[in-house]
C-alpha cells in the first residue's frame, strides 16, 4: 500500500507581492499527527505561507498539497482548519452562532454536541450565548481556535493563536495541541513564543527573508553549549564537550591534581539557535 | 452549492438587520411616504378646485408627475440601501478580517458572492416594490390617478436597484468600503445627470444631447430602467398629456424598447462575471 500523503507538503514555494518576495523557495512537510512550529521574525513570510496553504493567497511558484489535494481546491479546504492572525467574527453573533455558521460551511455532521465540546475545550462554555462584541480579544481568539477545529480537520493551521491569550489560555492551547496530535491531526503553528514552540512542537522550521534558515527538532536546533567545570583555578569551559564527555573530563582534571567543585552541562536554548539563524548575514 | 449560497445569504440578511442604516432608511421612508400622501391630497384638491381646465387631463399630468417624483425618491432610497448592504462585501470585509474565515471553507468564493448578491437584491428589490406599491396606493386614494401599467414600473424600478447592487458588489472587489460607497453614489449620480441631460436636450431640441443621454443611460442601465419605469406610468396616455409629462421636472420617461430587458440581464451578468473574476484572483 502507498504511504499516506503528508497532511501538508510544500515544495519550492515562491510568492511575490509586486516587487516584494515574501517567500523565496520554501519547503516544508507536516505529517499526520505531527506538530510543526513555524518561526521567523516579523515579515519573514509565515502568514503568507499559511494563507497559501488554505487558499487565501495564490502562490507565484511552487507546489502546495494538503492530504494530496492541491492547496486552494475544495477538497483541500474541506480537510483544513484555519485560524488567521488577524480575524474577526461578526459582533452581533453569539459564540454558538459563529460555530453553527462554520459547521454548516464546513459541512460538519457535528451538532450541538460538537459545539458544546469545542467551547469546553477552549474554556468558553460559560460564554456560549455571549455575543462576540461583548467578548474580550482573548475570548475571541479562543472562539477562533474552536472555529478552526470544527468538522475535525486533518490539518490545522494556526497563525499566532495565542497572541492575545493570558498564561492560562496559553497553557490550555498547549494541552489542546498535544491532544490534537494524539488524535493524529497535523498542526502547523506560527508563533513568536519560542518557549511555547519548544515545549510542544515535534519539529521546528525557521524562516527568514522568505527562505528556510533552519529546520529540525527543537532539541536538534537547541545545540548543546558545552560543559563548564568549576575548579580551584576558576571556571573552565569545554565548548565542544557533551554530557558523555563529563566522566573522562573529570577524571583527567582530577588526575592532573585539580579539585572539582561543580560540573554543569550547558544546554543551548531554542532562542539562541533562533537568533543565530535569523541574524542578518554580515555584508 | 445552493445550501452554501443560502447560508451566506441568511448570514448577510442577519447582518443587514443589525445595521443602523436599515433603521435610517425605514425612518426616511416613513417620513417620505407621509409627506407624499399629504402633498398628493393637497395637490389634487387644488386641481379639482380649478374648473377651467379639463379635469381628467390635468389629473393625469399631476398624478404621473407626482408618482414619478415618488419613484425617484424610491430609487434613491433603494440605492442607499443597496450601497450600504454591499459596499464592504469583499475588500471591506477582507480588510477587517471578517471574510477570511468564511472564504477558507469549501464553498468557494463564487458561492459567497452569490449569497451576498441574493441577500442584497432581495432586500433592495423587495423594499423598492413595497414603497412603490404604497406610493401607487396613496396616489390612487388620496389623489385620483392610477398608472396605465401598475406592475411594470415597479418591476423596472426593482430591476434598476438590483443593477445597482451588482455594480456595488463589483466595486467592493476593487475598492475598500468608504471609497466604494462614494464611487457607487457617483455612478448613480452620473446616471441621473445623463437622464437630466436628455430632458434638456429634448427641450432644446438638441439631438447630440439626447444621443449622449441615451448612450449614458445604456452604459448605466439602472437609469434606462428608471426611465422605462416612468414611461410605463403613462404608456397608453396619448397626445398632449404625454408631451407635458415627458417634459415634467422629474420626468425623463423614455421607452427602452425590446432590447432593454435582455441588455439589463446581460449587463448584470457581465458585472457579475467581472466581480467573480476579480474576487477569484484576489490575495486575501
Ligand atoms: N497582501 C500583501 N501585499 C503586499 N505585500 C504583502 C502582502 N502580504 C504580505 N506582504 C509582505 O510579505 C512579507 C511577509 O509577510 P507575512 O507573511 O505577513 O510575514 P510574517 O507573518 O512572517 O510576519 C512582508 O514583507 C509583507 O510586507
Ligand atoms: Mg504573520
């Protein structure tokens, strides 16, 4: 049997807006049950990439497929859930009515039960009949996330879904993402919050100036920062050493007559890796 | 597809009901109809009290002129409604982020456009028919004039406002909300100016002016439909009255001929295709 198509596959994607090249050759894949974080500075092209995947923006060049269907086709849109970075729901509609509208448009067989469950998952059960204009921005963002999950999509595209959320809301979204993954849903998460991405994502792609500058698992990217050993003579740094080298290093130092007070394996953070990756190339 | 169009139309109608402009238009309509009824009663009293003129003839002239005025106001209010229901349909809503969550659903952009169109066309067309009907009733009861053709002018007037809906929808794929509103009113004004020019041309016996006017009315067929509606009011009135009515201040009646309706339908289809094409290629 053929391997199932990736939930999202992007190859050689270019997008030009007039003379601006928003995307300049990006490749990306998200497998079912995989949670991929898309990072990059403002204007890197993250939102553009997401919009192309859900058919809002037409690519200039390149192939984008969702579960084997060309992006933008009805079949692709039918299996995709999307939360835009900047979105609004009609102020006069209640949370429940917004979800009902999207159930109809998504042809979701889910009924009352689906809406109640989704509102509970984003912590809006109490606000079910509250009108959107009476909701805080954070509550609207929660509603937006619920909306993106209508009809059990195979691929969920979230463009900075936690920008307006309080810490509890962010936590809730993290749990929700983990839960989606366990159900085999593929998620592409755009975020500025590196800590958040580091905690939940299986894979991280960093883009800058329209191209991929780094890609890998969060721990791959957050390269180790060597080993620090405190001796009588001060702190000594072994930049290329890892945890495996510690016993030998200590033995060596002790053998050389040093007294050891502390040993630290320095782990790099995703933030450092990120800043390094997106740094402007030196002229 | 039909289910999606229906869903969007219901959504657009619900949105329309929340807009304050609907209340404004309804209040203005009530005020206008009240004034119209009063004015009609007074005018016909004055006409009847003057025994020197042949009564029937003068009643026709006065009745048709008054109802013509009412039809102008009806079209104007219908246009206000049409513009406000569609001015933000595409770019305006896209700029506010209202459109994107809907467009990414499987229905596609054409269904969305159709839904918006049907909602606005139904509200505006229905509104125009209703106000026209009430004006005819008032003219018949408080005054003493019934148009030669009662249904025809209403249909032509409703069609005129549906054309405006189409134009405003096309405008919304190019311009953001405020600019589109202004642009559509300017187009509407251009149509009226063309009509007025035709009347001046008729009065001055200038063929050139009349030609310019009729070309403009066909380029903006809501004007041709409006002129057709006026024409149908007194379509079978002959001789002297007909001339007086044609020259009346709010007249501009002109028979669009057999091609008017096919042209109006084709025009709407073209406006529609252009809107769908623009919207289909837009990056949102
Ligand atoms: N509709 C548009 N028209 C013109 N330029 C655009 C448009 N959308 C995005 N851009 C440009 O494309 C680049 C990438 O934008 P975006 O994808 O929004 O970045 P990000 O989401 O990573 O912050 C930016 O330079 C932005 O100015
Ligand atoms: Mg963005």
